[in-house]
C-alpha cells in the first residue's frame, strides 16, 4: 500500500467517534512501516488497552472495494480481551494458524447508528494484525506451524483482501 500519514489515519475510521479517532494511539514508527509488504496497516495500543485498529486503502492496488461503502482509506477500530485459549486458532482474514494468544476475538462496532446502539461484529484476527507479513513469510507465527497451501502469495493476498472487503461490508450493512 501507499504510505499513509497520521492525519489520514485519524480521519478514516468508519466505526468510531471523531473523539476516539483523535485519541487513538497511532504507530510511533509510522514512517518506517514495510508499506510494500502491507495490504493494510494494522496495529494495537502499545499501552495494552485491548484496542486495535486497521486502515485499508479499499479499491486501490488490488482494486477491490467493499460493495456497500466508500472506496479510499477505510479504518476499523476493534477491542479485544486477552486470549487465554490454549487451542490453535486461525485468523479469519489471512488463515494463519497461531498458538495461544496469537489470535484474538476482536469486536468491531458496526458503522453508523447501529454501532452507536452498541451492535458489534466479532471476528478472529491475528492479535498483532500483521496478516500481510505472515502471508509473505516476513513474519512467522510463534507456533511455527505453517499449514501447507498450494496458493501463490498473490492468491493468498487476493483471499485476504476479499475477506477484509466482506468484513467491512458487514460492518456497513
Ligand atoms: Zn491474520
């Protein structure tokens, strides 16, 4: 993806208030992200509040946009509890298998009025939201278990972006 600025990040969220977006902890090393290897930027609150965020340039690069929403940079805010499960779990976006804590059930408020009334959608995601790096073997899950797949990296990226587009669509339903 193209590098994004703090100002772009703070104004792209579809499911949190402007105040929350203003208080959000943006990555300190925003200038040094491995942009070329990212399909979206994901990060969590270094203070350990259980908040996490992702920003995805819908409709650019891989040319997939959510059907219901806007194209352009789309931000999604999540909250999650610490995950004490000892089971191996799969991220629903990139399908990487992780051991304890590597995947978390993340809750995202729905966009608009529905979210303000408290409706959320839960999904299992890599806790560090580094899906793009796992797909490209730039980061290895702690489990060390790679589920063999016959897909190319491009096919995996397409699947990841499709999964993300579907999720963003559901948030905006
Ligand atoms: Zn993932």
